């Protein structure tokens, strides 16, 4: 069978060489194609495979012919591969001593980075987002997958979820190891001569913020301390404990009538969170929590609050360093007064007294919900950039706008406040900061969303998304602890 497969209508190696020497493929000569037999073999012969390579050496026509002739027997193929210094792929895979865990982790890495390279476009049509947006969405989705099962409860995170968070975050954060910057350095040669070279080091923002975020992430392990607690949760009137069996027994013995304590804490908490009917109700014993448990809860709340403040500070710095998208600047109104409204504009101008207090302004403005607070923050932020643009245009040199930091420096050098536009921009910035402090759980503004959407810096995307999810988790822990303390206070008052 091997001889019949080689003896095809194609030219042999020797005939092909002689015809090439004779110039049979010149433009003036036309050769009729050979007639095909009844059963044509369309596989390339040895001469076709070697027509574009040298016919001498170990990869010549004779060696390839022997290789093809021996492919019918595994022993012949293995011998040919060994002569060509090649190893069969099956043998290499068989020698791999990978455990099931290694295989699973490798498949996870492949899946994660495949999605990042595709830019979340699984069709492969090139319509995906950039790498920065893809990795930001990956961190956000991972947070929702892992911590979305908490369901407003102070309970330990399952070991599987915790391992998934550590494993996949290590995979996503490994990108930062390769984001570096160059700096001048010196190197000593073997003969003692020192030369100047460009060395690499981690980028400054990643070098400063990423270790801090990893430390905050490790500190949020405080949720593991709620495995044995004196409180429990109830849904739809039925008491349910999240702790161990011993915890349930202890809680039941400490509370002879858990239904009554549930009704008291449920009524008090529903008055506090009337718009969040789906939130489970924390229940405490009839006499309330013990002094030690109450002290431990407050300590953990202070810890989570400090983590929240640190994550907010890092997230604000990273968002401040991101470039403002051109699409946002193009949609700005022509007047800052039209953006904030007449009442807020008059208050920002000082109301005739020349004094401005952002806290007093927020007390006068009707902001009864987070939705209204977010709408006010969007209007104030848009007006701030309108006034900044006008202040920069007034100090422009050569038709080019000056950055806001340069504007403040130039205004300080002139000895004034930089005019009305700069004063209004500064007051709008302080008002925006006051809104975010008064509503710590406020959603992202339109500008922040635009920055994240159009950002192309992978390092900034990782820092922003990582700090944002830690900020959200820390704020949730503080809120859940406040609910337990509120229920405890309500029970002790009755």
C-alpha cells in the first residue's frame, strides 16, 4: 500500500529536478496536465512536499519519503520522529504528572485570559471592549459572584467562595507585575567600568496603591468572626440561624420566645428601612446582646469603617488621575448656572453675604433620596467642569487650554482667586465632596462612569475596580452591623 500511494501521477523527485533544470516551467512552454486515474489520490506526494526546499540533507526527499512510507506502522513513525529529533506529542502528554487541581487551575487561567483577550466578545469578531474595560468588568463580576451570596447577612464566607476569590484575583492582579516604568540607573561591567542603563521598576501608582488594597482585602476577613454569634436572621416570620448547631441552641436557650423578639426587632427595623423590604431581619435575644458581643460588634464596625474610608480615598485618587473623555466634555452645557439651577447658583455665589457653606446648602436643598442626591451630584459636577473650562480658556496661552492644576498655580501667582469662574469651580468641587460624604453609598456619577467606560489604562482599571469592590463590601459590612446594633437597641429599650 505504501508503494502504490507514492506512485501517483505526480512527478518524482529526480524527474522534477531534471525538468526544473531544463526550464520546463518557463512561460514559453505549455505542458498538458496528466490524465487522472479512476480513483484519484489528492494527497501531496513526496515531491510536492519537497519542491520548495533543498533536496539534500536530513530533510530531503528520500528522508520524507521514508517517513511517509513508515506512517502505516507506529513503530516506523516513532523511529522516523526520533531520527528527526522530534518527540511525539502523545508521549509528552503522557509524561505530564499533573494533578486534578493543577488541571482545573490551568483551565481556569485559560478561560480567564481567553475572555480578556477576546474583550468579552465570544464571537471573535473583533467587536469586544479594550483590555482595561474587560479586566475591570472581570473584577466586578467576580465580586458579584463571590459576595453576592451574602444576602445582607453577617455570616462567614464559604470556603469555596473564598478560594475562588483568592485564586481568580491572583490571576487578574498578575497583570500588574508586568506594568513597569523605566528609570536611569548605573551598572558595573566586569572590568569595573560603570555605564548608565535604563532599568525597570513597578509603576508608581501601582507600587503605592496595590499593596494597600491587598492589605485592605486581607483585613475584610473579619466576616469569619461571625460564625458563632448571639444574633440570627429571620425571613417571612421564621427564625433562621446561620451559625452552627451549637450557636442555634445557645440562641434558643437565651431567648425563650424567639418569635416575640423577632416581632419587636422586625417592627423596629422595618421602620428604619421601609424601602428595603427584602432585607432579612436580624433577631437578638429578649434581653439583647451581651456586653462582650456588643463591644466586639462595635470594634468590627470601626475596622470596616476605616477600610471603607481608605478604599474610597484610593478610588477617588485613581478616578481623578483618569482622563476626562471627550464625549463628556462635548455634552456639557454652555452655562454652569443652567446646570445647577437658579437657587443653587445663588447659594454658591454667597447669597449676597459673600459666604458659602456646602453643608448649609445641602440642608436647604430638598434631597430626600439617594436618587435625588445622585442627580444633584451630576449637575454640580457638570457645572464644575464648565467653570473650569472657562477659567482655563481665560488663562490660555497660544490658543491652548491650561490644565486645572496650572490654572490654580497661575491664579495663586497673580495673588487673586482667579476670577468668578475659578471661585465657582472651587465651590462646586467642595459641594460635590460634601454630597459624597453625606451619602457614602452613593452610586457613581456620570463622569465616573464615562471615565471607566473609555479608560484604556490597564493599571488604572485594576486599581479602580479593586478599590471599588472593596469599598462596596466594607460599606455593606458597616450597614449590616448597624442593623444588628439597631435591633439590639430596640429590644433593650422595650
